[in-house]
């Protein structure tokens, strides 16, 4: 008697899991969450490509909350890690709108 070989199903691979995108906090939310590194990176890129009119708003936002902004002529140095959460989210709204 000849038996046919038993076939076992090949193991299924799960599709790669993307991290869940967290919703942006509301403007009035007093307990805003920390920005992820990816969000900070996107914010930095967005800030660099803003038109001059919006850059003036960025400076006003930062000066309003934090007076120690380094400015060298037309250039402004902003250390994203030193900016508080609320300002980061306010700048994010400016960049994405």
C-alpha cells in the first residue's frame, strides 16, 4: 500500500506591526503627552520649510513662553529637546495648518 505524504501547512507569518499613531492632544488639554522622536523630527523639518510670515509666529510663540531664544542675525537656534511640551504642540499646529 502506498500512502501519500502528509502535508503540513507552512507557518503563517504575521504582517509587520506598525506602531499605533497616537492622536495629537487638543489645544486646551492641560496634560499634553510627550512628542515621539518621529513627531519631533517631522516638526523640525516642518519648521525649516516654513515661509517667513509663519517663522515670525514661531519666534513670537517661543518668546512668549521662553525668553531665552538664541538669535544670531537672521538665524535662530532652537534646541527641540529644551522646548516644553506645550510649545512643541503649539508649533506643530502652526506647521501642520
